[in-house]
C-alpha cells in the first residue's frame, strides 16, 4: 500500500511515469521480487487507479461498482 500511495502522489502531482520510476528507485523501493522498478510496473498501477480507490469492475459490461476491498488511495469522485 505504501508504494501504491507513493506512485499516486507523484501521478497526481503531474509527474511522468519515468520520473515516478526514478523516484521509486532513488528512494530505495523494490518490487515484490526484490528488483528495481521498471516503467511497466508503474504503468500497471497507474492504469488501475479506480481499483486502488476501492472500485471493482463487475460483469460482462465492465461496470465499476464499489468493491468490498479497502481503498488504498483517496477516491477522487
């Protein structure tokens, strides 16, 4: 959760994905596998913002509904 918040703080501040990758690595964060972050890791998190806000994509039409999981970041809606 700490890394997700770190990533979205930078996204919401207008930082680029590559700038966020550099910030993560400069701060000493590592992936679950113990490696440095790559742009694909940050892109995956950025593309799932609604999930991290506590939403879940449900059904064949992909409607977003409030999930039962706890939000990690503040919902901007």
